[in-house]
């Protein structure tokens, strides 16, 4: 996969993710229960957190290093997710949305500057990028669409 194909895949899945909550009111965006107690806002903040993790750790991988393990730094991925959810809990919806847009733009800009050969094969870099972005977005897009389909109107 070359850079343009990778960016197209990210973009397609990003558009699907954003489309999963398009048209919801601010009230609907903060209603809990989409995934466990998470609201759509919580999911957006969660996806943003993982893009931030990609931006923090992909340069380390690119330089030949290994990012610290979540089991060591946070007590595991579930604990990391809980910590990030709590950190973003009181952030207003408009600010979560602004931060999401800004983080996603930074991620795309970063990918533009990565050497092509890093993107072309199944490297540790590509695996981390996939896990934190384009294979992550559909999981949450499906959950939001399912919630929208089955929730009570009003």
C-alpha cells in the first residue's frame, strides 16, 4: 500500500466514523449508553486519544524504538481507556469536537512526512497506525449506528 492508498483508506473510514454520529443533537451526543456508559462524545474523545497515542508513539517506532507497554505505564489498555475517559469527561462537547479535528489533521500531516517505504509493507509502524486509526474507527462507527438504530426516540 502506498501513501495515497493509505490516506484514502484512513479518509474513507474516518468519513464513515464521523457520519455515524452526523445529525445528532448536542443532547444526543452526550447521552450515555452507546457502549456501556460511554456517550458519543466519550467515543469521539476515545478515538482522539488513540490518534494522540499514534502521534506520540509512531515517531518512536520510526526511529527504531519501542513505545512503553500500556500494562507498565497505565495498568493495561482498559485502564488507559478508563483514565482517558475520565480525563475527558468534563470537557465540553464543542471542545472535544475541536480537539478531534485538530488531532486528526496533525495525524494526516504526520503521515504525509513519513518515508514511503515505512508505509508500503506490514511494518511495526503500519501495524500501530492501523490499530490506532483505520481499524479502530469502524468499531466505534458500528457501535454508534447500532445505538442509533435501537435507542428510544426522544
